[in-house]
C-alpha cells in the first residue's frame, strides 16, 4: 500500500503568524463541529455545511463550497473521519442528482 496523499490540517498553524490556525485547519474544524452537532440532515450536506460556515464568517457560501467538497472527499472520508450517512431526495436539478439524491455525512467512531 502506497503513502496516502490525504492530509488532515486541523492542527496546522501559519509558519509566519505563530500559533494562528490556517484557513484549511479552521475549515476542517468547522466541518467536524457541524457533523458532531445535533443538526438536521439538510445541514450535514456539502451545501448545508458551506452555508453554516459562510453565515458564521459573513461570506458567500458558494465561495467556500469547493474547499468543503475537497476536505470531505479527499481528506475526511478517505481517512475514515467522516462517512456518507444517507441521501436526501431532490425534487429539482439534474436528473442524476434527482435519482441518486444529495449525500449527507456523519462522523465515524474510528479508533485506530
């Protein structure tokens, strides 16, 4: 098995700012916090997570969506920290999404 390219950044700090957390570290912490909280399934989709974080920081959710997508699909899911929990039905939008639904996530109980 080769070396994994996934990198959890929740403890990464800026080299030039002392102990200030990187944007990626803050974003991953926020994702984990949302998935750990008792919110409805709609808020645990990629869009829901993006909207909650964006509202808290006063930015447009569409600007941070790609970072949320990458953190989930390339880091948190491959590392076994988060997992797809189910899919919400979609009434409008692309036919493929209507048929498959929108995934929502939860934290795993990884012990390794």
